[in-house]
C-alpha cells in the first residue's frame, strides 16, 4: 500500500486515479520478516469497500512491482472493473486490467511485529496528495491499527523521506489514536 505514494515507485504517473474498491479489505496485516514489522496488506472480502489509487503501469513496471511485492508475501489478484469506482472528479479508463496485491497470510500487527512510523508517514503523506477527505477515508477503512513504533530518528522503512513527517500526518495520527481506535 505504500504504492499510494507515487514517490515510492520507480515512476511518477500523472494519470493516477483515486478510487474506491468493492470487495477488498485493507489492514495492518502483512508481516515483514526481514525487519520484524507489519505493513499494510489486503484480502478479498465481498462485504467491504476501501479507497486507494489506480496506477497505470507498463508491463515492465508491473514486473518490477511484482518482483518487489511477490517476494515479500503478497499475491497479485485481478479484479473486475465493476468493483472500481472513481473518486469524485475523476474518470476511469475504458480498457486495461485492474490488479490489487493481497496478503497471502494475513496477521495483525503486534508488539513483536509493530507498525513503523516511517512506513505510516509514507502512506499517509501519499494519501494527503489526494486531499484530507481521501486520507480520512483511507484511515477509517483500514483495520487492525495500533500505535506505531517511532523510528523517525533511525528510519527502518527504506522508501521514507523526512518530508513525509509533517504536522498534517501527526495530526491525523493523533486524532486516530485518541478517538477512533483505542
């Protein structure tokens, strides 16, 4: 889900489209064994909807993303266009395939496999590029929250940048952990 931040990809696309996806549940459920952390992951679930970003990619970039994601326990799944709704003010393309990366073995974050603040900063900063309403929906349609481990002084997430540690990100996280998800 860090793919939502276009700076974490090897290309920036001007055609990214914020969307809602029916039949997909997102949560802090993807264990990363190499650094004992939990990342965002998803599962196919017909009863849920969450937002995200539709990213146009070439076959070469899709292969790069597969190499990045499939080697750490994600699986690429094709979903039907009928499950994708463009965010207000955007239009969906008329052709192509839609894929999501799902978690093969979902397991919620724990103290032994925490959420890294730098990963969280990267994702939330990416969401904020589509506005506060989009970001709040992203937060509220994400399951299994727990307070992150603050690794900003010694960043663990390789695609983090200090510019992602903003007061906007901190404000959203403070609101989340004080009100929404005790």
